[in-house]
C-alpha cells in the first residue's frame, strides 16, 4: 500500500487482571488486531496511539453496558479527555483526534469482551503548507487572457478593506447574497447571484421553508444597518427548487435554486458570479468562503460580510473523516481545510469561489454544505457546482430563462 492508504486497527476491549498499557505506532497501510483476555474479568487497559505527522485518528467504539460502575471508556483526543458511560451515553462512540496522537482507556469490572474499537488513520493533511498568495488583484480582471461569456465574478477593491483580516469592504463581492424570512433582519443562509432572477444555495438551507414568506437580499454588507451601502435590494421569493435527489440524512445533492419574483437591478455593486464550464480540481489550490456565519462554534453570527481563504485537499480525506455524506463514485463535492479557518454555521448555502487566472475573475466552485464546528481540525465539504451545471441550466431555462455567465 502507498503512503496514502488507510490504516485500520480492530481493538477488542476485554480484560486483564491488572492495569495494562500499550504504545502503538500506526503506519499507513498497517493492520492489526489487539486483544487482552483474562479469567477474572477485571481490567484497565490503555492504548497510546501515534501516527504520521499531519495524520489524524478516526475512532469508533462500541460498548454494551452503560453503567459507569461497570464500564468506562475514556478517550484523550490530543486536546481534552472525555469519559463515555452512564444513561446519556450512546453505545456507539465516534471520536476524531485533534493531532496525530491520542489514547483510549477501557475500564471494566467483571465483564469480558464488552467493548470494541475501530481505529483508522487519515491521509496527512493538517500539516498541509498554508501560504495563500496575495489576493489584492483578484477579481479585478487585470492581466486576463480570456473573457467571460457575460460580465461576472468581479470584485470591488479599495484601500478601506481590512488587509489580512476577515471583514470585507461593502459590496466588495457583488455576487454574494442571502435569504431570510420577510420582515426579519437575520439571514437564514448564504446564496449567490447567478442570474437577475436566480440565487444558488444549499438544499439543506431551503428544505422546510417552501411556501414561507421569504426574500432574497443582494448588495448588503451589514445586516444590522441600512445606511452602510446604497445598493441593498430585497426581492420576494417566488419559488424554491431543491434538487430532486437531495438526501437530507447524508447531505448529498445539497443544492437548490431560489427563483425571485422580480428582477435584480445589476450595477457595479451587484452582479452575478461566474459559473465553471468544467470541474476544477481544487487540490492544493486556494479558494475563498464568504458569508455572515458564526464567528466561532455556537457563537454569535457576524453582522457584516466576511471572507476566509482555505485550501483544497483530496476528497477522500473528507470521506475518511466523516465516513458518510461523501460520494466518491462521482466528483459531486469539494473538500477544503485551513489551520484555524473555515466556513461556519450561517455560511451554509454561501459560495466557495476560486480565481481563474485566465480570467482573473471569481468562479463559484462550491456551495457550503457541511463540516464539524468552526475552524476545527475537520475539513469542510462543499457541493461541487460544476457537477450540477446541467441541472442549474435546466432549472433556469424552465423558470425564468436567462443567460448564465461562465
């Protein structure tokens, strides 16, 4: 097996007469089965695990006794220690390590073979070099060798922008939008302008809101103010079209189109994003998220539009981390990661954009779908726009036909 293969360990938790500890170094591709058994059923066994630099452990444990006096599973993920037992405890415990080391301790009293843990390693990605290029000229169209089919994907840059920070200047990204319940100031989810009548977003955002009084909002910056930009437009939603194969359980085919009742007034501050003409392999490339999501996990949402730069990593890393919700049979998603940077709750449905150097304009390559927490060690998953390009064209054609820009 090559260095990017999975390593899988089956740890059969049983018993020893005394406390025991084992140090295990996992190499990619290695497979082991570890057992400890004695006759008296008293045991405290600890496995200290270590793997390659930049790799992480994915652990699934199964216990059959929830009584803390009888059994305890203690997991140190590299950052904090948790004890799994008691009436609120699920029989299946899934843990991901924060770094390339973790430990698992199983304590039992009088029970044999009451725990099993599957431990695997991911490909290395947390040590991925992260040195994003200077994006000051991105989206300005300068130095382009090709032109889009219509005006799209431009950026409005000014000295007022916060260099190296997160907040963007008002109307810096004319294609970023959101939708909300009418007469409410809080965005439900992010979206992207793709035509004067259509916004692109995620199906997990729109599912359940069909028939509700919604409005699409374009040209906005600070959702708590109405004086920071003169270009904000609120337009009533006429129809929501979720992908017919959307899977709410696994967030597959997580894409939707919002059809607006009236036309968006395009100007220098408001306009469409460029759509990809073919799939773009993001592995090793830098891209940007934009949205009004939480500043931290379970924290307060940002009142102003923010952006963050992330890096594309192989999709099978996301498959290793999440174990479900990733379709490797077809390239329907992108996987991204950056140290301490991520999209977050509320950014869902918003764009992942990449600057095509031939155009020096922003193309939307992804729609924010799911992740784990905010700026955590887990990568983020976005719906691949190029895979659903034909579906997008069909929806636009049968609702309010209009040219889409590439």
